[in-house]
């Protein structure tokens, strides 16, 4: 429904205010504050049936265009216009844009940190924004979407929210997205019965589980298709459009159920699609990998058709398809029967910033992954050695005033002087080649090692090697309270864009910006965004009530 114009009467003056019944009353109260200067916490808006509350239902109030509403409350100082006029990103000069590198946060609208952390963590998937049709930051606000026909109710508000986050230097109000999220998933509209509202009646919205929100948001965008610009030439589509979440974020698991008590009974094999892998945490779990391996093997009791009685069965699970993005759920909340509620498992569990998932794969998939996986690991060691050589060379040349040329050699009066004693893969005389030359050669070699089945599978991991790009943490001791935050690697925002294969965007794509050695992170605490040093990541392992890793997002390593 389109917004309507209503009149607000306060202190003998009448103000015209826009009212959008699709948005919560809190949004309307903010508009009233901007018009009258009455702070929201001491504002009373008189409507049909009494006083407008944050949980009031517009359908029952039935406001009409031109209707006059009375506002009671003492006005404070009216909001001042900004000292400097607002300038949109598309109107800024390059030098002004350079200072706006840090991403912005989201306002907390009352126990919405679970949603804010989910939205920020999913920003670590640039391909999702391409699939949603989010215009690039330097495009005009009127730019058309690259994928306008979005299925479902939530994709469009999510696209608009990401577009707003990329076009401002101030924290964004996610009220519109939150309202649609609660319509699509009513569980997130649950009220907190233990807390009173600002008028002493009723309760505000309850805290929710960030992992559940993360999963529900992905489920709500499952109909979004993979655009052609993300499909590499030669990939097989089977004659039908691919769904983004299914291709880029869902793996496939094979489960085999057998009983040692009935060796003649053939094992039962089932296959299923999975959106996450779980890390079980018990008294012996110290590392994420061991928790994952524990979750892949379980023992259950069921009736044996051959024995005619209850028997113990072992279920062994292995992954038959690894997606480009791997979600790991740290199972930190467990039901305690003695207190009849979920309790948080605070045990310290270390997680890696790079993860080799080949061990989780089935024998068939492992055979396809290993050639490229092993070579990529060797290449990464060689890249690290080259960085060391260039760093030592730079330090050694600094006192003499010499500079390092683009090919790793010293430059004096325009002539290249080779640096001897670096490594085997060098130019004649021992100087390192330009890094882009190495990368092109390495990419060509790795692509020749990738199995043809993996090349044809859009959105799959071709090596089984992953790097950590986003974390959702929980702070507190209880499952139904506490605070959620998101941590996203800086390279997500300042690194190369996703590979595009067709269209003008592919021709104009540039791979700039984040230094290869910049491994720091951004911490998103609702509207507050700060740099989080990589050295502090270990503080998110858990072990107490402070922030503990809850959802981990790994991205398949680029070639």
C-alpha cells in the first residue's frame, strides 16, 4: 500500500506527515519527531482505540488520508539540518570516495542484532548481490537491475537494503526489510513476554536465534536464479535455470547406514542436499574439524528387518558435492531437560582461517579434488616465498634510495638491475617477474588440473580448499538473550569483484584494491563498525560469556 498523508496536531500547530502502513509504528513516530521535535520516548500519538504503541496494528487503526492525529508531549530541540549538504556517492569525486572505504552498519530496532549480523555476514557473498541485481556502488540510483525478475517476497527488499548499504556513509535503518522478514517468517515477530513496553503495557519483540535467521533468509531467496554473467563458458545447465542458493551454497551428502550386529544386511544409502555442516561440541571437542568429523558419524537404534529386533546402527556421512560457500554451524545451544530450556555450550573450540574440506568428501569426490587441491597448496607456499623476497628486497634497497621495479628488480636511472638469489622461478639474472605473470601461469596450470565434472558444475568448489570470510558470534550465557555481532574480512569489501563472464560489466570489471597482506577484519556491532585485527580472531573461540563463533562462512579459494 502506498503511503498516505495525515495531519499531526501538536501545540496548536498542524503538520503534514507521510504514514506508510506497511512499516511499523516506530517508523511513523520517527517522522512525527522530525516534524514536531517531540522525542519518541515521551511522545503519545492519539489514534482510534487509544495511544499508538510500537506493536499497534495499522489494520485495526485504519488511518485515512487527511485524518488529523493528536500528539501529546514536550518538544525538545528540533533536528538540525546538516552543516554540509548531503552528497550522494555517484556525485562524489574520486578523491572524496577514497575516504569512504569502511562499510556502514545497521540500526538496531529493538532486539534485531540477530538480523543485522545475518545481513552483514551475507555481504561476504558478492555473487549473491550480483544474482539479486544490486547495482554497483558507483552506479546511479536509477540504474536498472541485472536480474529484475526476483522470485519470492524477500529478495527484492534484501536487494534494496544492500543497495542502500553501498550508497551511504551513515548507518542504514533496515525497518522495511525487517517488516517483510517478519511477514515471511512470523517466528521473528514473537513478543518478549518478560519485558514491558515503553507505556508499561505489553512487550517488545523477543531476541531470536541468528543461525535460524541466517537459514531462513537463505531459504527465502532460494528462487533467485543464477544470472548468465556468473556462468562460465562450457558449464552445463541441463536445459533449466539454476538457482543461486542451490548452486553456490548447498552441498550434497551421502549417508550410509549399517549395523555391525547384522553384517549380512545390505547398508541403506540415502542422498540429501545440505545448506550447512554442523560442528558438534562435547567435552572432548577442542577443534572445529574434530567436531565436524564427530557429526558425520553417529550411532542410532532401530529395528533390524533381518534380526527382527532393535539393533545398533552406525551412520557414516560423506559429502558428494562441495559448494563455493560452506556454512559451518557451531552447535553451541543444546536442550537441557532438567531446566526445560536451551543452554549455551561455552567450551572453547578453535576454528581455522583456512580449511581443507577434502577429508569430508566421498572417495569419488576426493579423487576429483586432490590434483588441483595439492597443487594449489604448493602454489600458495611459493607465493608466500615471493612475498618474503620482495619484502626483504624493499627493506634492503630503502637506505640506498633505489626503487623496486614492477618486475621485482631494482631501478637506477631507468635501468633494471637484477636481484640475485631469490628463487628458481625468476628472470635471467635472478630477478623476480611481475606477480601478475606468475598468477596467470599458475591459473592456467590449475585450470588444467580441475576435473571436467567440477568445471561444468556451476557454483561448486573445484579444490575443496576454503578461506574464512565471515563469522556470526553470540555474546552471553543464555540462548534466548545476549547479543549477536558479525565479523567480515576486509578483502570482501576491498578485494577483486566476482568473476563475470558476459556483458558490459564483465568487460569493465577491475580487480583492485585490498593489499594481499591485509588480513584484518571488520566488526559489525549493529550501527558501529570498526576494524578488527586478525590477531584477535582467536578471542572468538569461546570459553566464556564473551563473543563466541556461532556461524562460520567459508569461501572456496580462488585460483
